[in-house]
C-alpha cells in the first residue's frame, strides 16, 4: 500500500493490449468494485424516503394481496389449491428474482454507458451486479414467505434445503445466462429490451404460481398425445424452480393436513432430476452467453 | 528506457448507420441509397512512447485524438494493428463519470477509486489526501448532488490523480475549477510526471502542451501528421489554428 505523500515508483511491467477482458473471471478479480456497485444500487433505491428499507416489504405484500384477493378469492382458486397464499408467495419469490434480474441486467450496460465509454472495466461487471442486486432484493419476499409458511403450519424437513437451494441456483444460473446475453444484444438493438418486457409478461403465466401444477398435470400428462406439451412446460427453468420452492415451503404446510385433498398437492414428476438437468443446462448457457458477450463487447464503446 | 506505449499500424473505422428503423431502411433501399457509410477515424498510425515521457496529442476537432485515447485506454479496440501499454492506466477522462449524485462524497471516492482499480486498503490510505486535494472539507459526507459544479469536478480530479498507475491519460480535462485549483492540477500532473509516469495529454492548447510535454503528436484526419517537439507542432498547426481563442486556459 502506498500513501499520497510517497507514491510508489512506477514499475516496469510488460507491454499488454489494454481492454482484453477475461470475462466473468475478471469480474471476480474486481470483486471489491462489484461489492461497491451492488451496495450503491441497494442504498440508492430507497434514498430520500422516510421509511427507507421498509418500502421493500410493501411491494411484495401488496402484490401478494392483489393476487390472493383477486385470483384466489374472486376467481375461486383457493378452493382448488390448498394454502393458496403460501403457494403464490413461494412462486413469487422465484419469479420476481428472475424477472428483476432479466430486466435490470438487460439494461445494465446501457445504463452505465458513461463508464463504458470512458474507462475500461470488465463489462460483465454490470449484468453481474444487476443479478446480485436482484438477489438482495428478494430477501423481503423470502421473509414474507417464511413468515406465511410458519403461520400456516410449516415444519422443517431436511429435503427443503436442497430443494430451495436448487431452485435458487437454477434462477441464478439461468438469469446470469440470459442477463449476459441480452445486455450485450441490447447495446446493438434496443429492441431487445422490448423483447425482454414481453418475455417477462409471459414468465408470470408460465409457472404454477397462480394456478397449481395439478391443473397442468390433468391437462397434459393424463393424455399421452399431449405429453409433449407437458414436457415442454417442464423444460421451463422458472416452472421447475418455482416447484422446488413450493416443495420446500408449501408442501409441508399441506401434506399432512387430513382436510386437504392430497391429489391437489401435485408437483412435477422427477422434480429433482429435472432440476439438476436444468441447472446443468443453465450453467452451460452461461458459457455460451459469455462467448457471445465476448464477441460483441469490443465494440460496445462505439455503439453506445 | 522501457517502452510504455506501443502503437503499430493502427486503423479504426467507424460505421454510420443511415437508417436506424425498419421504415427508414425501406425508404433508403427504395431510393437506392446506401444503408451504411464508414470513415476512418484513424488511418495507419504508429508511434512509440518511452516510460516517463510526456506526450501531447494535438489536432483539430475530428482528427481522431479521442479515438486514439480510447484505444490506448482499452475502451475501444483497433480494427487492425496493435496497441500495447505497459502497466496500469488511469486518467482524467471526463471527470466524475462514475459519480452517483445520491451518494456522499466519501462513498463516491470509494466507488470511483475502485473503478480506477484501487483496492480498499489503498483507498483508505489515500482518503485523507484525496479529500484534502479536492478541498471538500466538511462536505465530504454530504450527497454529491448538493455539491457545486466546482466541488464536483475537484473531487473527480482528486480521485484520478491519486490512482496508482504507470500511464496517466488526460483528455482536455485540465480546465477544471477556478484559477488556483487549475494551477494546483497542473502542479500535480507535473509531479506525477516527475515521479516517472508516462503522461499522455490530449489538448487543443499549444501553450499547455509546450509547458507540460517534451514531445507532441499531431493528428490530421486520422493520420499521424507530425511527431516532434511541441514547437514543431505549434508551427504545423499555426495559420489554421487560432491561438488567441483557445490559448488562455492557464
């Protein structure tokens, strides 16, 4: 370490090409900067508000109330899905982790164009920071989920740990892959952020959150001719991740309840195997996305 | 002496997209006009800089100065040829690019210094010197959006000059703050140079280059037109260059 009064005499390092990114590994080397970027985003979010971080609980609570009242009570789903409240909240945690990551990562490079155009940093830094910020932002949702589950008779089983971790890992890897990919594409054509908005809208309906998997099972898995549609549904990382979270937080609250019709407590067949396969594919996608990013990144500064 | 910057046969071409929307593309094609155009921002530029030299990069607007600076800093890559630099690069490139208005001066120092590649320990060690240099004093824990524009620029400058580097880039950013602060900036940059850092200064200002640089490069429409003393550069640019308008930054 040096101080300003006695600066280190310059070394004589080797000549190197500046701006040669080392990809995600380089981001890890800059983890101090990464932590500052994440802290900045988290801190700035509720700056200037009197209630501060408390606001982060309001949004998921209101969202939950709307789903519960309109979809649960008005549409009458509560009769079809036991402990519907926890069923949605478990889904919401994963769905919003993903949509927030996807949306903010896609815009992350453009948002930081002032930096991208002036100073060389590993540009993967920006989507990675978005992912981490989103991960921090789901904490209130998780607290609400845990509280709701405990209030409705949740108990601890060992299986919840791998289930919840696998669900979280899938979204993290898949979110990283699509975040990297779209953040780079969006620099070239802003149309991609519109595509992301539409995909985000679809995400919401593509998971067993406001309806139960029981319905999908009846529709697609009962009929051998429609099985392909069921398999397609289960190829969605979001759907699997949501069900893994439901396995961890929702199933314990309903599985041993004699008043519950157990046929309504249905999750995807071979949930863990599917989860592991999807995680492996998602990790592979991260490598592919990194390749694309590395290809597009050298001309970011001139495109912005 | 070791080589600090080596630029070999570097060219950089920019593409201009004439039609950005599908509708415009269709009309362009219908009128048999091209969809894209391109021009050379840099055309076969080569030079070498020794460690510890101070170079003034000059030329008119649009001559390719900023592009060359961006290639040296690694923000852009050349289309052909190679740019190589020895050691860490820091500099005054649009002072305060990484500042966030809602963070305090102190938080912004951490953020900006980390962007310039400093570690937490390094920043902790230099914090006092940076705050001192910026003359921010008791406002250091105030949010930056309440700063005057002078304070904002001083803070940005203070962080940049405290970055540990071998190559220091200055993009016409010298004219910050009031006259005393400008003098302080120039002194500090000279000090960085005296300590053996390579200085790469982009400027319109012949007096400034003559004062601070031992060598000047002049770019003319993307080509290296002159590589010589600041005097030569001023002679080359004289006639077309009106010193009286831009000559009084110091």
